């Protein structure tokens, strides 16, 4: 069974902190990687895709480590509004790119 | 200007009943999906339709029957509801296939089976 594992947290951090989450995947043939954000009792929304060379979007940086089979999300200068659950998503061609979601990592940013 | 909408938002029903959830997207996408998010928060794909044709069916009991009257709509009918069907059901859509395309999710339907 192909797995995507995330530490459920919660990660409790003060405003302004830097926080990082990892997500490990079991299928080495995985090809597409994403981070989605889900607010409490809301739908998931795409935060960012994860590219092989790593990519940044403002305060958010995503990295892929194929050798160790994990992706990471770094959030700098945390805001109260960053409080949410962050879902890791992995797809592979052998699975018809059917997305496998991790259970999510909960982040709570406090004043 | 809702992109992906679902009705109803909440559904409380008794075991054994039959119920439907409707989904509509106004994004012009050609692919639509149904997901189930259980109490442990795992989000799992159930079905996918591309231009009204079923392309993914992920070992879902045949009590669940999706129907796509056109590419903007994908409804989910559930027969003989069971306690384990209690979950949040999300509809989603994307332009093109699954590989690299962003999926847009509806607000979810919270189903409670008593």
C-alpha cells in the first residue's frame, strides 16, 4: 500500500516564528507533489506545488528530497492567519496520478 | 461567484435511507471528483469523471453511485446508508487530468448517519 505520512501535530508556535513540516512517502516512483491548506471545517485549497529544485512563494518554501523520499514545507514569519492544517499530496504515474493525501499537520500560531 | 458548489451542506439521516448530494462547477473544467474525508481527516478519492465519463472508481461500495448529467455536474447517490458513511464529502474539479493540475474543492457536505 502506498503511504503518505505526516506528523499530525499540533505545532504550536508564536507569531513570527519559523516552522517546518515534513511529509514522507513510500513510493519511490512518485512524481508530483503538492501542499494543500485546509482551514477548520473548510475545503482544502492548493498552497503550492513542489518542484524538484525546490520553490518559494513569499514566506513559504517547499523542498523535495527524492533520495530520502520526503517533501517539506517551511513557513517563515508565521502569522495568526497561517493557523490551519497542511496536507501533503503525492501522485505517481503508476497510480494514474490518483492523489494520495496525508492526514495533515495542524499548525496553531498564537499571539 | 462560487466556483464549486455542493448541496446540501449538512445532511443528517437514518441508517438504511437513500440520499443524494449534488455538485456543480462553473469553472468550465472537464474533470470532476468526489472525495470522502473521514473522522481521522484522511481525504480519499472515490470517483472521477472526465467529460461525463467515469475514469476513476476507487474500491467504493456499489451503494455509492455517481452520476454526471453534463460536465458541469457530478452528483452522488448513496443507497442504504450505513453508520460508517458518516463523513465529509467533497466535490472537486480540475481542468485536464490529475497529474499537475490544481483541484478546486467545493465546501463539503457533512453527512451524519444515525
